[in-house]
C-alpha cells in the first residue's frame, strides 16, 4: 500500500513539473525525437488536452508511470484517441493515446543555450517532413490493402 502511494506521489510530482516548465524547463530523455529533440534538451510545454492538439504537434502524454514526448500523426476524434510516433526513422512504431492521457504540447526547446520555438523554420520543416512521411506510408499501405482485397 505504501509503495502504491509513493508511486502516485511521484507521478503527481512529474505532472506538476510539466505544468511548471515555463518557470523551470523539463529535460527531454530519449532518442525517438531526433533530430528535433535529443537527450538533455530543455523543453517548455503548455498544458493541453487531447481535444486541442493538431496533427504535427509534439506532445507529452501519460503512459503508466512515464511521460513520453512524441509527435501527433493522426487524430481519431470518434475514438477520442491520437496516433503518436517519434521523429527518428528507427524504430518506426506508433502508439495510440487516449485524449485524457495527453498532458502538454512542447512549445520550445533549448540546446546549447539557444531556444528554438515552434515558429522556427527548422521546427516547422521537421514537422512537415515527419507528417508527410507518415501520411505517404499510410496511404501506400492503404492502397496495398485495397489492391489485395480486390483480388
């Protein structure tokens, strides 16, 4: 029982850190968002709900006791879910995340003392590349499935 309570407190503290990232930035961990985000980058997020996100947004979401940050590839409003994927080419994997688990949207990151916002051409270019790559792959798979079903 005490261990479960400790986990709840730790998760609440991590969520609070996200909400306060405009005061004290959070640190990004991992490699799935390369080249936009890399291990040790400071990120500032704004609280957001699943209903407010757009395709291409980089969001932080709740996944058990972790808070991964990945890009929204698709929004399924009727299911109240979003399809999430990392920017890096490998591994190519998607996750389905419920609207209620989306916590925040990344609005800027700092690396080597310099901030980059979502308005920067490099950020926007990365967003466009990744979303188009996903949509092309999805349409190719869809076309292949339709051709197979016609046989």
